[in-house]
C-alpha cells in the first residue's frame, strides 16, 4: 500500500467526521454516504479519463453492484455488509471482464457509446423483470457489520464508517496502481497508443485490465448506495446516472485519487441545495455549475488545490 | 554468411497500382550497419514497415532469428528484439522527456514481470538490475538529453525529439534497431553530431542497425552496406563506396551533381 500524504489526510478527515458524527444532521450523513458511493464509481471513471476515454455507461457497474448486494440480502438472507461488498465487487468485476473483451478494442466515441448501450440494456432488462420489482425495484434488508446489527440511531454512522474504510483501501490501491508502470502506460496510451504498441505494450490488455478495476470500484460504490438507501431500482443503470458520474469526474478533476470524492461531495451539496430551493428546476442549477466549472476550472476542483499549494510555496 | 539475423524472402507489396515492394530479398548479418537509400516512394519505409509488422506483405516472408515473423503484430516483433524509431518522432507528448523514458523502461519491466499488476516502479528490472528511474536518467545522459529531463515532450526542439525517440527504442535493447530517417528535419549542422551520438550509443551493445537516410555523406560515414531502393526494388546491395558509384544509383537516387568523390570525407 502506498500511504501518500493526501491519503493520510483523507483518513484523518474521515476519523474526524466519524468522531463528530453526533453533531452532524442525519441528512448530511446520508448525503456524505451517497457521495462516497458515487465517488467510488467516479474513481473508476477517472482511470479511463487518464487513458483519454470517456465511459457513458459507468452506471452499469454501479447498478450491477447494487443489485448483487440487494439480491444476496433479499433472496439468500446474507446480510453481512462485508460479504455483500465483496460479492458486489466480484459480480461487477466479472461483468466488466466479459464486456471488456469487446470494449477494450474501441476508442473515442465508440467506446463511450458502447458502454452506454450496455448500461441501457441492463436498464431495459431490469425494468421488464417483474421478479426484481420492475421499475419499482425492491427494498434491501437491514445489514450487519462484522456480525453486529447496528441500532437505527447509529446505522448511518456505521455504514458511513464502512464506506470510509472501502474508500481508503480503494484509493490506496488505485494510487499505487497509477504510479506503477501499468499506470504510467495508461497515460502513454492516451498520448500515443501506436508508440506504446511499438514498444511491446498491449494497449488492449491494459484497457481491459483497467476496465475490470473500474467495474469493481463502481460495483463497490453501488453496494454502498444500496445499503445506505435501503432500496434499489433500475434508474441506477439509467444513462442520467452515468451522466451524473461524468459530471462529478469533471467537477473533481483527474489530478488525484481523492478528487472524485471531493467532486461527489460538492455535487451532493449542489444537488441538495438546488433541490430544496427549486425542486422543479434543480437540473438548471446543476447545468449552470457545470458551465462554471468548464469555463473557470477545466481541470476540476482539484486544480484549485494545486494552484493554491503552488502560490503558498 | 552464417550469422544471418534477419532474412527477407521475396517480399511483395502493392498499394493499388503502385508497387511498393517487388521481390525484395535481403539477408542481414548480426551486428552490421545498413543504410537504406532511395527517393521518396521508392519503398524504403514500406520495407521497414513490413519488418516491424506495421504492414503485412502480399507475399514473401520475414525470418528473424530463424522464426517467421511475417504475420506477427508489432508488439510481438518488438518483444522478439526488433524495435524502430519513426520519421516523425512518436513521443508521449504530455509527458516530460524523463517520463517518456520511464514509460519505455516501465514496459520492459512489465514484460519481464509477465505484466503483473504489482510491478513496482522502484524495483530493479530483472535483466538490467537497475530501477526504471535510474535507467531513464542514464539513457538521457547517453543521448545528451539531461538538460531536457523535465521539459514536456511537446515543446522539445526537432533534433531532441529525434534523439528521445531513438533513446526510447533502445530501452528494449533490440537486436535490430530500425531508424527511419534519423536526421530528417534536423539542421545541417546538427545532423552529423546527432548521428554520431546515436551510433555511439546504439553500437555499444553490438546492435544491428538499419537506417533510412537521404544524406549520402551520413550514409557513407556510418553504413557498412547500402541497400538502394528504386520503384519497390533493390537496385544495389553493396558496400557504400561501391553502391554510391553504381550508375543506376547515381541516376535515380544520388543525382549526377553529387560527386562520388565526396563520399567518405566526413
């Protein structure tokens, strides 16, 4: 594991939030947990942005992870959150592995639209499947965490704590990966795929590998969301969910493995405030903030930190 | 000769009505230096592209180290030991010179670790016994690029880009290095320095070199053997002092004005 300074800081922030959780309102705790779940999916998306690829179908794996967790709890009575999380990761990773054989061959708009197509196929299947609640989805039973069934008053904190743990493990892993030769290759493929191939590297294999990792990350995010919300439905695979993830990725930037989580949190805040003030036109606020980010911070919120840090030094 | 490393057998390639390679037969000895000459469209780059797997010949075979590599993908051919540089340098433009080389040595490291996800940047590459960073720094020094270490590849001057491109190709320690016009686009003054530096760096490992070149002074200075291409055919395959005096070579490639007496003066 690579204990980067920023990851240590993130861990300290997490511990601080958990310690102060008694003072944080429930809605904010919920918003934080959903930001964690979205952030995980966007972390996966960020890997592709590094390779110059945009996936319009990240929701596919988010939804797969959520349904895997939900089904396991509902149909097999397995309610241990650690098990649900692991199975979700495996299920979405397996899905990505299979689809990756096709997707890793494509670049640019074809990659984006193919990924979108697969997520919409899943959406269509789920909507038509009565056994899975069709468009209504189904409720996810209460979960245990390491065998402990948290009381209603602390369940939000417990789930958030688990989400923090998953995030810390994931960002450490992704950070290590991005600094490894395989991670460097990802940027090299964006810059000049032909050259990388002529040096003996397989761009397709590299993209396939990161596609699986990205799928696993999104699946873990989906499982967190399923447990936190206690309900899942097919909109988790709808194209607007993928769109939100791209929005978060642009908002946060690709400068750090932490950026997706900052993006997800800011998105959550904008969404919550916009929705409470204008329930019918909140999308307009989201749209305006996207324009604001693209015009003023094309490298995302993370670039603010870099600018600020440089000025200080 | 017994130590043939590469054998092109009856290579043919056409693009519509244009014949880019017509029955090319060449044997390349290990450790030799070949200069490939010819006017634009004569078939030099087609020949290089067929050896490196970018183009598949319509007929004929490329045998490398006793193995038929004709239908292999470029990366497979690189893994076997043939690497190339490009006429227009192919760099990772958003990265620094150092990072360009780190990626290159990183690929070597990945290959030697069977592509493991847990290949570390700071662990020595088995066959080199050195880390990626150290090897990249050494390569910069060997090619005189240390001062450009932290410059983004996009802003590097032409000659530096050429050198970096070749330094990257050398990271895989190829048995055969193909240089496609290593001095094109470089000022006349720099040409000789660049080529001297390249040949010095490249020849340390007894690498077989095939280079495409338009400057006959550079060809006669570095090549031990010349392949002269015209209209998809090899019209001369001799030592430079003989090939560059060949009447057909003078007529079609070198030009009447380029006096053979000048050859080898540099």
